[in-house]
C-alpha cells in the first residue's frame, strides 16, 4: 500500500469508519467520501491477486472488515471458485449499520461469498437482517437467496491452539520465568493481569477505574495485590488511539502516584508488544485475568489464559460484551460500563473459594480444549466445501 492508501484506506475507512461503527460506535465513526475510493481500489487489488493465484474450482477464504468487497469482486471474475468470508469483529445491529452511506455496496460485496461466517449468533443475525432490508435478498437468518444463488450465513466462534498454550505453560523455562516474575512482583501479592491491544474498545480505562476504586475504599491494598497491564501499541496514527493512550497513562500515573511505595507499585504498565512466548509466564503468574472490553468480536486473550491454567487455578473476569462470553459462561461476567459492579466482581474474583474457582476453571478448560482453532477452521472449511 502507498502512504496515501495507508492514510485513507487503512487508518481512514478501515479504522475510523468501519472499526468504530462495528464496535457499537464507541467512538463516533467518520464518514469521509475521500476514503471510499481507496477502500474500493485496495479491495480490487486483493481480489485480482486472489483471482490470479487460485486454481480452477478452488476454495478462497477472505478475512475481515478490511476486505468486505472482495467476495463479490472475486466472484465476478472467477465464478468457478468457492468463496468463504469470515468477519473477526462484531457485525452491528441494523440501527447502527444503516448509518453507512455505502451500506448497500458493502452488503453486496459480502453476498458474493458462498458462506459468510461471524463470531456469534447475533452478529450473523444482524447481517442477515441488514441484507434483507437493504438488498434484493430474501431468505432466513442462515440462508439468503441472491438471484439464483444461495448464500449461507452462520456463526463460527474463533479460538486458539489450545495444545500449544498448554504445552508451553508446562515447559520448564516458562515455569522458571513465572517464579521469577512472581518473586519480583512481590511474594504473597495476588496478581491481576490484563493484556490488550491499546484500543478504546478494550475497556482498559474502565478496568483501571474499578481497580482504583478498590484501592480508594481500602478493600484491597498494594501489600496484597498488584495489577499488571500489558498494552500493545496499536494504530498510533489514528487520533482516537493516541487520545486513549494519553488518558490511560494519566490514570496509571495517578494511581501509582497515590498508592505506590518504594519497591512496590500499584500498577505495572507495559506499553509494548510481547511475543506469545513472552506472554506465557505472565498468564501463568496471574491469579485473576481481567478481560473487560466494551465490545469485542471474540477475544482470544481470555482463551489463552484458560489454556495456561494446567492446575485449574486462577479466575477469569470477562465482559459480557466479548463474543467469548457466550461460550465461557463459567467465568465471572461483568458489565464494563458498571464500574461499581466491576470492582465488586474483581474483589470477588480475588477471594473466590478455591473449590469454586477450580470447578469453574475445569469447565472453562473443557470448553476451550474442545473448541480450539483447528476445530474452528475445520468446521468452516467443511461447510464451505459442502
Ligand atoms: C481481533 C478481534 C478477535 C501477542 N502479543 C501481544 C498480544 N498478542 C496476541 C494475543 C492474542 C492476540 O494478540 C490478540 O487477540 P484478541 O482476540 O484479544 O484481540 P484483537 O487483536 O482485537 O483481534 C477479536 C480476534 O480478532 C480473532 O478473531 O478475537 O475480537 O478484535 O492472541 O496473545 N496481544 C497483546 N499484547 C501483546 O504484546 N494485547
């Protein structure tokens, strides 16, 4: 992509129009007509490249909101292909989707696929409703008729390579690193962990507010717990991201300024990327994992945490608004807009009776082990080929 394309297609249409709109318009989406043409052109380039690479009658799987127009573009030049599409982010309800000046083009783009996959049932339903409303399509929530073609729509909750995380959690080098991190954070302190891309959808600020509230009320103290926030830099040229980062760093500074003592900080804040291997000992050291997005397609971090809990210890606090919440019912579910409620649940998580915690974690592990990423890919591709 050229620099103007990165500005208009990627930072613009993808990340200032589609991303916020598809996440409940947590930030106001911008509808800039100068970004639309580059979005179409970049999609055309991907479609052309796929058309050139794919053998006769083969399967092409298109991914995510950056390429919503590709299925139709590809079908126009290569009607012999089987085309699948998977959306990694939520699909918004009709009331929000209808804001888009290009809503018909985007729906028709997707309807070029044979099978369209979403993270959750309600995302799939939102899409089918919008398609029936704004295009010449009829049918049910799972089967739409587009001219003579049938387009299938369904939910396929994405997952992780469970075995990889479990195995790495048991590796001697991970165990050694975990002990080291625990010792350095302070013996006897319970570790709360959060791992997110630095994105305004992830609820980082709400989680910090809940933690601050617990400290302020004296329900917890820095002698008995510590919050580790790993925040991977993301989309920094986009204004809303830079703004969010400043806000979060102010709050971390305020909490540490108020509560830290020499050698003991209230919040460890890492604004940098970690590899999967580097993340492992943090997952293993965490007594409570706090995943509190305001809206998230699925959220893999919570599943990764579960996979590392080989001894069935640890508690997951999870937002109701992550796609993962519909599968991970035995986590402690929270509404991230309810700071009081979230503080109470985080407090509860730190004090959950051992047996209850173990029971919950055993069930969560069964779910994620059974429904791993291999199952996800297998089921989608099998349905596409059928
Ligand atoms: C989108 C949707 C959906 C590695 N280093 C770091 C880091 N990683 C890995 C994590 C995890 C992944 O990045 C983050 O995945 P999430 O699912 O949590 O979130 P998004 O990046 O927003 O992904 C999401 C996903 O697509 C898949 O369909 O689940 O809903 O938004 O694997 O281990 N992550 C962070 N810091 C690192 O240093 N935060």
